[in-house]
C-alpha cells in the first residue's frame, strides 16, 4: 500500500495527528527534507528523499517490493496542487490518500477569510490564466519563484484594477509573515515560500 499523507503547512501541530500507527508499520517514509523533518524521531531512519523527477520517483517506488508499506508525505493537502492525483493514477488500486490542511486553508484561518466561492489556482511551473483570475472576486494561489507576489500584483496594476492582496510567507513556521496590502504597494523583493490571495477591495 502507498499511503499519501498531507502534512499540512509545515509545523507538526497542524498535521500528522493520528498517523503514528502507520509510521510504525511503514517500511519506507518518502518526502522532501522539509517534510521528513517533522517525523517523530523514532521513525526518522525510515525516511527517504525521493528524486524530484516523476519518472525517477516512479522507478524508485517500483523498485520496492509490491507488498512494501510506503508512506509519502506531501505538503498541505495532497489533492490541492500536490502529488495525490499523479500517485493515484500511476499506482492504481495501491494508493490511499489522507487529506491535510492546505497552506491556502491555513492562511484563510489566520486572516479570518472564508473560502466560500474562492477560486484556487497555482503558478507552479506555469503561467496562470490571469484574465480569468482578475475577473473573479477571491483567488487563492500557490506560487513559485518565477511568478510570485510581485509578478501577480503587476498583473493587477497593468489592468488598472483595484485589488487587495494577502501574502502569507513560511506559514505556520516561526518566521511566518503575513502581509495585507493593495496590489500597487506589493514590493519587488525576494519572497519566502508563499500563498497569495488576490481579492476585490471591500
Ligand atoms: C506543490 S504546492 C503544494 C500545495 C499543497 N498541496 C497545499 O495544499 O498547500 C507547493 C506550494 O505550496 C505553497 N506552500 C506550501 N506550504 C507553505 C507554507 N508553509 N507557507 C507558504 N506557502 C506554502 C507554496 O506556494 C509552495 O510553492
């Protein structure tokens, strides 16, 4: 069985609860260094950082015995811009998914922003559909280094729109930083790992 577990935004108090029994019987616990860091110490020796390329990751998993108990830790929720879909399609009938708190949900709670009617998207390794985004009232986005808070803000500015942005960096960690400001005030600087909300000003 391959169990994909969403670990939440990062800090262990927001995820992993109730998974001790699974860790105990697992043969391998896969995840990035950041994800494996929050594994209870007694299971740390089972940790494996898999290759990032999907083909190589698949080969690694296939190299394990068919009856191996494999856990894959992923950030946030596995089915919100995570590996959940790929895993369930690549290993049909072998995968179980445990949902976690998405970084988007975490940010929403920190700023008391309901997610009702929100549109969720990502700029991870792709250019998002900015025209669609800008036509909507409330958009949550996970980002990457190429299209981050400043680039998103510039899409608002160049359309002459008035939108508020909420930028949540390193959410749930000690150096968490949440900034709420009009799009035109978003600085061109280096941002830590972040979630961005773009919404109509009220
Ligand atoms: C591949 S996506 C995974 C999203 C994840 N499945 C979720 O539900 O949160 C990775 C992106 O999620 C966002 N992210 C994940 N954890 C975060 C955190 N603790 N603080 C800020 N952003 C985070 C960042 O935009 C990061 O580039």
